[in-house]
C-alpha cells in the first residue's frame, strides 16, 4: 500500500505527463516546414524573380491587411483539395492584381514626390491604408458639421 507522500508524487507525475509530451511535440517542427518552396509561376504584377519566401511573406501581409485567408484570391484545385496559387480561376485574383498595381503606382509616381516634413506617415500606401483589416474598404462618412458660433 502506498503512503500519502507517494500518492501525491504519483499524482504530480501523472498530471505533468501530458504537458511534457505536448511540449516535446511542440518543439518538433512539422515535416512540411522543411521542404523548399516552389518557384512562383504566373506572376503578372509582382517581380517574376521574387524569392518564394519573400512572396509568401508579402502574400501573408496582404491577407492580414484585408482580414482574409489565401482562398479569398486563390482558387482551390478540386482534385488535390489544395489551393492552386498559379490559377486565375478566382476573379478576386484579378482584382488583387489591379489593386497591387494601383498601390505600386501611387507609391512610385506620386508619394515619392511628396517632401513634406509634416507628413512623415505618408511615405507609402499599402492594402491596409484603405482596407484596415476588411476585405472591402469601409465607406467614409464625414462627421456632421458643427455650427459655427458667432
């Protein structure tokens, strides 16, 4: 028969076993994280020689700024059940290309010419400038005008 101290020790060990097992699993990176990313294809607006890792970072940034997931712009291949990043089947992808081209032009052609020390934040526009975490920008509703006091 076990004494009280032995039972407490055993209970402590058993209660920690799942945490220890979980922490060991958490330290093991998923197998698919070690594969090399494929070379991007069908790039029409972004540089065709963009490194795959940089493209993934950029796409995750777009998704975050719009509050969407990859399938918002990328079509799913029904055979593989995975996203087909090169496919143009999803019409949102064409919209995204237009918006990316627009922000690039605004940054290169217009904002690059603004030299106003009072506007340091206006050096670059990106998706989040207008979208602010929504798939469509919210309509701007000006505050009601306050009557002037004489």
